[in-house]
């Protein structure tokens, strides 16, 4: 213990001798320092901003921006009567309306872009009360961006330029030539709205090279110029509703080179005609309720139309225009319905194209129309369906009209067609793998399930009240063939042919006349006819220059199994219900 204390005193003596106490006292004050001084730049230092209200104006504008920089409103602006609100006369300008309003006093524009400018951005506010325009340029504008602007009583009009973007903006009550109009290369409109406009001349709701997720609605025109909802090169996911033309001008919902995922509804034209969508490529779009008083009405008109739906395209007046669901070059995977209307029409067609595939047309026609009604009309129709044609008091109704038709179906509706001229399920040169069912007509015209000029193969026909299949107008250079066709139900004539035709491998059941030929050079070979029939097979050449041949057929339940004139050659008719004799002629016809 004494040793430890001695060591401590020795250490303290050494510290005192070396001045260590002074060093301990020199460590600094224990009083805390003051608050740290700021070492960051202010917002004004980073981006100097100028209040618009601090600027002066000129003879045409309440305020004029003449230098590059960032500008903002400190409150709403009431423009001098007859003047524009703000004029921008320099490039490199950012204008923030700060949620306030530019209010006009009549003539002039809300924001006027003077001269050839670039690098302009305007955002966040309301513009109203200007009769000329909400935002307008007088020369070419490059690199312009407009965001979150609400314009009332006028539109946005930008003259030719490059790289112009208008996003999340609206224009209501515009009376000029456009709600939002960008005549610029790479002009884009995104998520914008135009509504409540009443133009008296030509008008386009939104005009831009690219339009995305935008909307035009409640536009009523009263002039002779065209009324268009959306117009651009590429239009996607956008909507047009309630366009009405009380004048003589035409109405178009959407006009674009490429239109995808868009919808159009409630278009009405007077005498100028109405079209829902016009485009080179139209994909995954819907059109509903397109009407025209006296002009033509069309749902979609495009070169390539895919996966679209059109409902209710009609004529509401007494004009001579046509009503067409879809008109194009290639149509795939589309549906149309309700094409026609209560008024007479020059022609009613569900889909008209060069090639139609995997598409359908239902409820096409008019109960009072006196012209042609066609469900699908194309050179080639594949894998498609027509149902419930509506025929008028005269004229013709055809389910499918084309040159080559394959794997298609035509089915009647619950109401018989009143077609005094003719009703045809399918009319084409070549018809294969098709089905016709339940076509009935209340008129006295021709009723034919299939009207084939060259070939009908492997088709099924049932539930007709007229002639099941007709091959008409053959010549030696246009020989026809019907094979593998099945006809069932109560029909007048199962298969009717004229001349130069071969009927083979067919089955007819329940027809008054199973197979009827009324011309020379016909071959009826290897068919099965089941009654009750007045005549199983009737073959009359009605000509001294040709013959007919009837061989290897089976006829059951017919009052007259085979009726033939003198120049028709008929294989032996064997009536047997048992085993055929070994000596039976291989060309024989059989009956019960």
C-alpha cells in the first residue's frame, strides 16, 4: 500500500516538473459553438426566377418576355382588353403559371409565341377569356413543351416546328379550326382532352403526329367543312365520343395512318356522311353508333383492320348512301353487328374487303331497305360467320359474297327475311367446308343456301325453305363440280345445276326434288337421295347439242326415282332391298 502511494507522488512530481499542467489547461473552452452558417446556394441562385407581373407589355400583349430565363406568376392575370396575356419573344424560356389563371378580355391569345423560338416550356395554369387562342405560335417552334394547362373558350395552335409535346392539357369551347393543333414534326399529344366545342367551319379536335391516351367529346359542327375528332400519323388508346354535324360537312371520328386501341362512339352526320375510323392500319379498336342522315355511313375504313368491333352503323334519313360496318383490304378477327338502319340505303354490307378471315357479321340489313344486303363481301373469305340477315321488301340479300369461301357459316335469325328478289347464303366461285342453316324468307324470291359457280365441296346445308344449292351459268370453259355436300331439311330442291357440271358424293334428304339438272353435259354420279321426294333425280338437257349421264346413285322414298329426257343416259335402275346380284351393272342406280 505504501509502495503504491509513493509511486503516485513520484508521477505527479514528474508531471509538474515538465509543465504538464499548463498543457492540460490549454485544451480549449468548454462553451458550445453557435449554429452552423449556411453553405448551400439558394433556389434563386440556382435558377433565378422572374415574376411576370414585374415585366412590361407592348401594344399587343399585357406582358412581354424578351430574355431567356425562368418566369412565374405571383397571382392571376387579367389581360388588358383586346391584348394577349403574355407574349414570349425569346428562346430558352420556362413559364410557370403556378396554378393561377390568365384571363382575357376578348380578342387576343392567352400566351403568344413570337417568332422562330426554341426551348420553351409552359405549365401549370388556366387560360380563359381569349377568343383567338389559348396558346399560339406565329412561326416555327422547336422543342416546345406544354404541361397541365386548362384552356377554355379557345384552343392550342402550334405552327410547323420540331419536337413539340402537349401533355395533360385540356381545351374546351374552341371555335377555331382545332382544339389542340400541332403542325410540327414529332408533335405529340398525351393525356389531353378537347370537349364542348361548337365550330362553324372545318374543325379537328386534336391534330398531331402522335396522339396517345387522349379524348375528344361533345363537339357539334354547323358548317360545310369536315368535322374530325382525332387526326394524326399514330393514334393509340384514345377516345372520341359525341361528334355531331348539323351542317353539310362530313364527320370522321379518327383519321390516322396507324390507329390502335382506340374507341369511337355516337357520331352523327347530316348529308356529308360519317366514318368512325379511317386508317392504313387499324387494330383492336371499337366503333359504336355511327349514323348519317342522307350520306354514307361507315364504321371503319382501313387497309389492314384487325381485332376490331363495330356496332350500329346506320342511315337515319332518306338518302341513297351506303351503310358499311368495315371496309378494307385485309380484315382479320373483326366483329360487326347492327349494320343498316330504318332508312333505305344504296347498299348495306357488314364487312367489305379483299381478304376476310376469322370475322363475323350479325344483324346486317334493314326491314325496309330496297337494295342489296351483304354480310361479308371479299374475294377470299376464310373461317368466318354471318348470322341474322335482315332483308327488305325488294332487292337481294347475301350472307357471303366472294370468289373463294372456305370454312364459313351462315345462319338465319328468328325473323324470316322478306326479300322479293333473292336470298343467298353464300355466293362464290369456290365454296368449301361451309355450313348453311335455317335461312327462311317470307317473300317469293329465290332462296339458295349456296350459289356456286365453279366448286362446292364438303358443305352442310340444313333448314332451308327454298333451294339448297344452285350452280348457275356454266360453260364448257367454266365446268363446275359439287362433291361431298350434305343437304337436310324440308327444301324445294336439294341440288340444282344448269350445265357442264358434276355432282358426286352428295347426300340429300327431305327435298321435293333431290337433284335437278336443267342443261346439257351434266354428270350425276354416286349420290344418295332420301325422300320423301316427288323426284329423286331429275335430268333434262333442254338441248340437242349435249347429253347428260346419271349413274351409281341411290334413291329412296321418291315417287319418281329418276326422271330423264331422251338424250340423257341413265344407268340401269335396280330396285332391291336384299343382296345385289353378282351380275349387277357397276353403273347401276339403286332405289327402293
